[in-house]
């Protein structure tokens, strides 16, 4: 891990990173939820597009040791290592984030495949 960067701007930089991380997180949560909406509407192209967008994020996490790259950047500005030190989420949600949204992601994919294979529109 990087040593915290001393200086008067560390708190502001950390807040900026946390805000960006939260917006990125919300975007991917929206994509996961959109998969289900698109599947229920029979919009399989957009469901597949949402699946692919989230899959790219999964690949980034895998290639980065299951850690968001923004986490290591945020770590350079604080000694705090609580589960939510790098994002504006409740600590319990930050702690269980990957498990919760992995389950939802797989369930959304399963819903899409089931509706598509049944010819549902």
C-alpha cells in the first residue's frame, strides 16, 4: 500500500476520490439493475450490453486482485482502512458490496438467459 501523502490538500483529494468512486459504483449498480429491466421488457440487446459493461468492470477487478483501482489511489491519502474509507457508502454495504452485487449480477444474467431462451418479449 502507498504511504499517505502529507499535506493540507490530502482530505480534499480523498473526498474527490471517494466522490468519483461512489459515482462509478452507482453507474455499475444501475447497469446491474438495468439488466433485469431490459430482460423483462425483452430488450435483449440492451440487457447484453449492460451485462458486457459490468463484465468489463469485473475484469478490471480480477486483474487488480479484486480491488478497485481507486481504492489504492485513495489509500495514498489516508491511514484509514475501514471498508468504506474510499467510497461514500455505509460501512456494512462497502464490506459486502462484491458479494451482494455479484449475486444480483448472476441472477440478472440468469433471468435474461431464461427469458431469451423461452422467447419472452
